[in-house]
C-alpha cells in the first residue's frame, strides 16, 4: 500500500499516479529521512499494481530541491559521508528503476542532489525560472547520487563536464537546448503538465511500458547489436499477459482498453 512515511516527502495518489512532493523548507534539501522515504515510496509503488507513474516536484514556488544540507559534511566525518552517499544512491537508483514512468516537475532551483533526483526520472518538465546545476566540486565534493553518470548520458560528456567540472549553472532555456529537460513551461505549470503526461501513461499497457523502459535503459550498459534479440524476446513475452490480449482486441473492437497490469 502506498503511504506517506515522512512529512519531508508528501505523498498523494491521484488515480494511477503517485505525486511525491519534496517538503523540507526553505530549500527542500534532502536528508537521510527524506531519502529513505523516497526509496520506500518507490518500493511501495512497485508493489501496487494500480500505480503506473510517479511525479516528483518541490513544495513552494522557488525550489525543486537544493540538494543536501552541507551542514552534514562540515566536520569532515567520513562515516556520515558514506551513510549519506548510500542514502542518495539508494533513493535515486530505486527511482530510476521504477517499473513505470517517473516525471520530474522542476518548479524552481534543482541543485546538486535536487538535479540528481530529476535526472533519475524518465522525463523532466521545467518552469521558465528554473535553474539547474551540479556544483558539488565548488565545495570540495562530487555528485554521489548518480549525477556524474546520468548527466553524461542525458546531455553528453561535453556539457556534463561544463556543469560538473566548471560548475556551470544552466537556465531552463539552455536545459531544453542541451536535452537536460524535455519541455519548458510557464511558472506554476510544471506540475499540471507532468500530471497530464502521467495520465497519458495510463493509456498505455503497463507491462508494455515496463518492458519498453527496460529496453530503452539497457542501451546505457550494452551495445545495440546485443539488444535486438532481447527486444524480440520481450515482444513475445508480452503475449503471456492479459493486457496484450485486451489491448489488441480493444483496438479491433474500437473501444478503450481496460488494463489489469498483468
């Protein structure tokens, strides 16, 4: 059952979509509690067959998330560093691996771990005033929530190096141009647009979406030639699902399908 486990990560179920709102003012920073709540939420969503999509946004109008609270690292404690790195990695790797679709509604500043959260999502919608950066090296740190890997994959090595090695911050327009986000909308409109996309996900067969996502993300770790056979196998495997039969017959009968996610 999908439930809220922390006031720092607000949870609301809307139909087949779960809305997760980062809620740790003033800058919606992440800590062990909220990261643990995110990991637990994804696990619950994976277990709930009625959840097809997760939308992540930030509370308020200024911050999606400013990342980690640097006060945690002020005394140089390596034990704290290891613990927080594991929390960041665990939460965002879980988010990236969610069987359905994840969408980030970037409603403001997405810095450090905030941007890493958005990068763990499948799709990013940014508002015009949004600013994005991975500035960890400017304070003697590095992105440890998948940032060095996911940013490079999304925008290419050159822009990843500009943002990480040079500390360059990008606005929404630049983010759209380099492929960091898929769409830019007016202030206050990112959540509505993200929820609309999530609703569109619900029109697709959930097992088909899950299989497609796995195949798309497979490209990150293997060569294209070795992925053709698994693609064909996944196509055939869908014939073991009720949704395959429902989808084809609904189309032939000119009616909307009724998915059972199985």
